[in-house]
């Protein structure tokens, strides 16, 4: 248990301090395309920020968010029984050692717990992998600004994809500044607000540059990407040609009478990482090439 907690704590610190490779590379590409003087200056500051975080071994953003874990758990992974307790203990340890800003507030007492653990937090979403002895653990640090942007709504099916596009653009144009652009946009389609919302959050976990394998969903991603950049919100909302890191769409089949849409965003410092944890507690870090805990 101690080895597991220690490993998870180091993983949490890594996600808070170092941007995953795909996010860093996407920022580099966008910065080369930005045509606004203010936008170019913002990118310069961002890369200075990233460099200083690594040099000083401190979180890349002061808002280290609330911790959301998405666990693709192997049915034969031997630590499933203790993994939730290990995640909680690792969160407390990382809060002190990283350090992470205490962000967990109990809603009815308005008291900050001080250690980023509270009622149902850290949040853990489970998916079972049959006949598998490892677990893929993805951590997303959900900051306040990006979370303020989140919206979900059930549309009448007659709205069609025109209605979906209009809703996404309304959300981004109204609340996108909170998400510290350039941001990653996740869109979920389903039957109810909760399924659309969680699918939009899962869309943020995909590698930037990936496309939904369904050609219609991939086409929607491209349409939304072009339209969001066409808003010219720009880096940090100061105007410019680059607003979205990417747009990812995830969907489920739906009820014939509903078309639910969810929108989630990840800020420029999109702190999301994946660790493949094996039964002997060896690990791989696909989000960070050449990095060890």
C-alpha cells in the first residue's frame, strides 16, 4: 500500500508540474501560427511559465484544480480493492509535497478541507477492462476557470447538428474567456445531460491531434474547430487567430426524442496525464516520453 501511495503521489505531482507532450507540442504549433502581436507575447509568457515550473519543480499553474481520476481498471489488477484509498492518501501527500493549492470546499459548510479530499473527491470514474491485469489511470486537474465554462443541455432532435453547433458556439463565446485560451474543447452527445457532460469530459482525455474514428464525428470536430477559431478570442482572450488547441467529440447512441449536448474545456495548461500501472507496480507514462517518477 505504501509503495502504491508513493507512486500515485509522484504521478499527481508530475501532472501538476509538467504539461503532457501533446499539449506542449500543440502550443508550439499554435504559437507559430498566431498573427496577433498580443497573442505572440502571451505565448512567450506561457513558455517562460512552463520552463520555470520545470526548473523550480512547482505546479505550472497556481490553480491546481480538483483531482478527477478516470480509471480503466483491469479486472485482474490486484490492487482494485485498495485503489480508492490509495488515491485519497496520495492526494493528501501530493497536496503537501507538490504543493497543490487546497481547492476542495464542502458545499453546505463552505469549509475548505485543506487537503483536496472531501465528499466524493477526488472524483473517480471507473471502466472495467476484462481479462486484463493492468490499469490505465488518467488524472485530470479540473481548474476553476475551465470548469466555469462547462454546460450541458438537452435539445429537441429537430435541432440537428445545426443546433449542436449553435449551442457549442454560444457556450464558448459566452464563457470561454474563463478557460484561459487557447483551450481544448470537449463535446459530448447523448440522451441526457449527465451522459453528454461526462462524455464531453472524457473527450478532453484524448490525445490532441487525434480524430474520432467515426467520419461524421470527425467532420463535426473540424467544423467546430474552424468556427471557434473564427471567433478570434485569441490567447488569454486578447484577440488573435488561435483560440482552440483542438475540438474532440465523443458520443453515445441516444433516445429518439432527445439530443443532449455537453461542453467541457481544458485551459492552455491542460494538465492531464496517463499512467499504465501493472500488477507488479511497474509503470509506463505514455503522456510523457522519457520521464520517470
